[in-house]
C-alpha cells in the first residue's frame, strides 16, 4: 500500500501578510474616501438648492419653535434611511 505525500502548503510569512493587510486597508480607505466625497458633494448641492428656496427659512423657524420635536423627527428620518 502506497501513500501519496503531498508537499506542504506554503503559507505566507508574517511580512507578506502585513503587506497584504496594509494593501487591503489602503483600498478600503480609498473607497470610503471616494464615497464620502460623493456624499459631501451631493449634500452641498442639496443645501445650495434649499437655500435658494423658501424651505430653509421655514425649517429654521420650526426648529427654533419646537427643538425636541424636530430632533425626534430627524431621528425617525435617520432610522428610516438606515433601514433602506
């Protein structure tokens, strides 16, 4: 009866794993940065459009009159957006 012996699988060394991890982190940071820049640009555009209309002054007045209610509404909107 003969058994086939396979060569041991080579595992990456500690420095190779560190370089791979650093590369993955760098890519992730790059993706997050790009997404954040896109979100900031979209929010800036939205704020620019809102400032030109009557919505922003009404919203400011409402928040000043009822801050806790406005905070609750903002929280609910955040929960709804997070579940999407």
